[in-house]
């Protein structure tokens, strides 16, 4: 099995291409990177900033580069022993005119060779079973009457045009358009019309597709002749002057252009979450699987890539079967991880033939480790005093998921309801239709995880118990649905696996599972996490507002299990999807260590800043979000402002709209948003009362945040798993949610700084003195990258040994060892230093008194401290003062 060792994430787009990567390869090599972790590189929509809106998985994105460039890069990387982990997108493609497979379906309907590629519900009665194209900025009739929808002859075919969009017309439309002008009809046109009419009668779809293409080629060729060009122009102009003719043409298509907001109530294709512009694939279809993975297979066979990262595995109809097919396709040596968000206490599926996941679980565990659990009640009491919503977090989750389902995914709910009846799952039992739909809705809303993975009856015992618990909750909340709930229990638990009924019931179950994930993501990640602001440090992908701290013992237990079960799963602390940078969370955790100071200061700010509110806007909840966001993201003392004012306003508007309380994307409340921006503008002025008092806390938050940030970097590289450094995070990461966390990275500055660090004798003390410029994190990151290379086996296979800490500050130190045969490392980091008053701004000045780390028997005696550069000897214990004297982090390696 390929071992990536330590990976570095790169976000490719038109502004960072293969050519740009070539320029920084020497820097990445000096940094110590073992594997480049690449965002999707396949052809995407023009201008895509992320690559997940793929239009052709068989081509390299021309905005990024070419296959030849990639091959050359691969040769360079191989010489440096650097591998390539490639992100792929099996769940969806872009709903875009550059998606030729989808355009073929719109053009030919069910006769298209790609009709089974896309998850389209042809049986839905929406627009008489015509595919919705919900990409208009206003209702179709309004756009039509306003002259915004027209037809055109473009690139050799007739299309509907709207703004910069265009969509192909079907064969019948060609006949209608070419017959619009009756005078001076050309003989060649007459022959084409007759050919098209004859082709319409063909029963052979393959012949139909071939001859339709030939007919368009003929017309394109004839268009080069002036008489034909003039005739076609006249036909197009005459139709475009008559809205009734345009309406008629529209009615005859296999699709319907429509207003984007219509999908909140009705839809007839599966989309990614609630994004109309991403249409999902039927990846469970073997032909679709084979076609979509052709280029991936080529890249693997040529050893250009050695691993795969799979985006949104939960959207697939049957993730387990998909992964089994993929493993068979790629072979046993290919490293595979999946993007999987685990809820608190949820385990990763053990039967999947993969090496693990993309590390959101690791992020959450580390984040909770640095959160002071003792402050939970204090934060909760404070927040309860001004939060208008008094619901518990559990109830709030249900409320937000219900909001999303009924207000934004009503079409998906209706489709599941119709599927239930199409499959005749109720049999002869008479139940009111509204009760069926309500139970389906409640089942989706109350699913406590993204989804379950059982793919045959009987379902696994643990899964049955989990679903029974969901049904129990429905019965208790809605007693009037008891009979209907009993029906669903019979469907999922009591049908005979050998009966004809079982496949239909399983189909319905798996279909439901494809929508529990989007509902969780939109209801919790993209709504609750912008409204429940008790402590925003845990409002994070993979984490949950339900948690508030983790003990050292719990952390150790998690890591022991991780080493035993998933030693090559990814250790992430920042990704392109995280809602705030790893440095922001490290700072926010400090607030839980200084709860009194923090909450007293917030109370002060609420009073002195009230004069900056307009009509009491922002409300108290949004105001508290602002304070926490500033504390977490404000630039380091004395460093460049990094356009913080603009970035903060953009983040705030996104957060307010995602919250869907005072404003939202569909209907922005510009007055509320403007008042919030005005408030932020006022309080962050350099001489404002707020900023003067904020600076009193800023140094403390920044300094302890730096220590937390360095400590989590050490954990990421030395705990079980594969460390992942998100692009640019070798410097301080004070970014906010996307697109802020996808801004260009200044690699020239990083390469220059690293070169200087490597050329000079650098001490921890000197690095701490200039800590705000991020040199200390860059130095630590390169040291850890290279140490992973030096002793790959210990960090891959070495056992994880929790070490006991005794003494006054035993709760402020976490220590563990990694051991593989005679190779040993001891790692120690501080926890909750904000609780300890050092009387100095240098962390090395803390008096750890009698705190000591107890060593297990047969531990080596001689060690090198890789961070301080000093040798030492220990027998049965290590005094914390001895290893934290220069700086409160320790990485000891036996000699």
C-alpha cells in the first residue's frame, strides 16, 4: 500500500496552474513535502475557483494545464520522491453548457446515449416530465417577454440563449425553425427538413444519435454558404420577434428553462445539496462508473498519481459497492481516502476498502482537546442571557433541518413521496398521503448522522437499532403517526430478503440515504453553525456545537484506536471547506481558558458599542458572532492588515445569509446587512473605544493562540495518521470561510523565509521574539515534514503510548510516545496555558513546579530534543520544566 507520508494541499484554478506548481516545487521539496494533494484537475466550468464543478472528467482542465504538463511534472516529482494524491468527484458534474454529456441529454431526451448518466427523475410530473434547467434569474415568462430568451444558430446547432448561457434544441425544433420562412426556401434546406422528418420516425436510438449529428454537420457546412446563412438568419430573426413561437419551441423541448428559485418547491433531478448548478450522477450504473474513471485509470496506470481522495462519498446510491468497484479498478497499492463527516461518537465504516478519511474527525478531536471543558457552563449561561432562541442544541438541529427540508428541499421530499407510491410499498394498507410524506420528512430530519450504509436486508443490527430510535422519536413527537411509523418499520425490518418486495424497499431506503446528508449539511453546517454562537470555535465541519472540550484520556483513547484501525487516515487541521482557519480556532480556544476576562470584555463591548447600532442592528447574537470573529481572525500584532476590514464584511454577509434569520441569499435584507457593515466599520476603526479595549486582550489571545497553533501542528505530524498541510498554512492561518480561505498564497515570501531560516542558526527564543511573522511555524512545519521522511515506519506503524502526567499542572500537559522496535519519540504539548499566569509574555518563563511525565518501563535513556537541539537523559520520568524551559513544546527522539 502506498504511504503518502505527509501531504500538502494545492488548490488549482486559472490563477494557480500547473506552471505555477512547477515554480514552487523546489520550495515544497525544501519544506519536506512527501505528497502533493491536488484539488480536482479535470475540466471544469470556465473560471472555476475550486474544480468541483466538473464538465468533463476525461480531460485535464485547460485553464490549469495539459496532460503533457502533468506528465512532465510527475517526472520531476519522482526524482524528488514526491507523490501525488488526486481529488476526484464521483457524485456530480456541473449543470453547464460545457457538459457535453448533459447537453446531449437535453437535446435528445431519453434517446441520448447519456440518458442514464444523470440522476434525473423522468417520472416526475414537473413540467410534464421535462428536465428542469433552473438557471434563470427570473421566471421564464418574464425573461421571454423581456426579450432575454432567444434562439440562435451557434457552433453548428440551434440553441436557446439566455445571458451567457445556451442550451441545444431538439430535432423537432430544427424542423420548425427551418420551416419558419416559406418564401425562397432553398432546396438544400428542403432536403434537410425531409431528412429530419424521416429521422424522427427512427426506432433505433443509436442510428438516431449518429444521423442527428450528421444532420447538424451538414447544416454547419451549408452555413458557410451565403444563401444558407442568410436564410437561417431570417428564420432565427422571425422567431425571435414572436414570443409565442419561442414559447412553442420551449414547450416542445425535453427540458424547461426556469427560475432558479423554483427548485425550493419542485425539482426533477438530484443536485449536490441545494446547488442547482451541480447535477448528480448515477454512479451506481457500471457503465457510468467505467466511463467517468477512464482518465483516472490512465493516470494511475502511468503512475502519475498514486492515491485518490473521493469527494462527498455520502451522495452515492451505494458507497460500499462504489468503493469495492474502485478498489478493483485501482488495485491494492493505490492509497484511497474518502471525504466523510463523522458525527460525535460515530465510527468510520470498517468494511470499506480504503485507508481512511480526509481528516475532519481528527480536526474535531484536536479542536476539543484545546477547548477548556470547565468553561462550558460559563459560556452557556452567558449566551443564554441574550440569545432569543432558547431551544436546546438538539432541538435547534431538528428545527434547522426542518426549515431546510420544507423551505428549500420540498421538491426532493415530494420525489421521495412519489417514489414510495410508485414502488407500491404501502401495499393494501390505507394511510393518508400526508402522513406518509410527514413520516418520510421526519425520518430524514431526525437522522442523527449524514447517512447509514446498509445495502441489503436485513440491515446490520446496529443500523436497525439506530433507525428504530429514529422511529421512536417520531412516535413520541407525533403520536398521531404511530400507525404510519409501524408501516415504515415493517418496510425496513420485516420484509423477506428473498421476496420481490425487498428490492423495492431497499431501493427506497437507499434513496432516502442520498438526501439525509444534504439535509444535515444544509441544516447544521450551513444554517445552525451560523445561528448558534455560544462558542463558534466548534461551529466547524466535522465538529459540532454540541461538544465543548475533551479530556486527555479521551484523546489518548481516540488515538490508540486510530493507530490500530486507520493508521493512514488523514490528519487535517484546515481544508478548503473549513469555516475558519486553523489559527483562528487555536485563538478561539484561548477564550475558553480566559473565560472571565473574555466574557467581561464582551459585556463591556455590548454597552459601549450600542451607540453604533442602527435600529438595534445587529442583534445580540450577530454582535457576539462579530466579536468572536474579530478575536479569532484579526491580524497578528504589528503585521500587515491583510485587508481585514473588507474580508470581515464579506464574511459577515455570508454568515448572515447562511443563518437565514434576518436575510438570506434568495431575498437579501439589504438594510439589515448595511447596518451590520456600518457597525463593524465603526468598531474596528483604530481609535475606537472597542479597538482600544480589544488591544488589551489581543496580545494574550494572539500569543496563547500561537502556542495552541504550534501544538496542534505537532499533534498533526506525530499522532497516528497522515499529516495534511493546507496550502499556505505553514504560515499563520487566520482565514475565514470560503472564498477567504482560498485566496492566493504568497509562495515567494514563504520560499524566501524558508531559505533564510535554513541558512541561519535559529533558536526557539529568537523565533519566539519575532513570532508574529510566522517564521516559527514555518520552521516547525519543515522540521516535522522532514522528520516524517526520516522515520516513516515509526509514524506509520509505531504504537501510540499515552504517557501519564503528575504534579500541580498535570491537566495542562499532554504527553505520549510513538514506538516502533527500538525507535522512540516522546511528544509533549501544553494545554490551556491561558489558565497559568506566567507574569511574562515568554511561555518559557512558566514555572511548572513539580509537574512531570512518567515514562514506561524499558524506555531509552538518551534523547535529543529536536525543537531545542539539546541532548538529555531520562530514566523513569521527565520533569516538564526541563523540556519546556526554552519553549513549551517537546519532540524527543531517542539516540
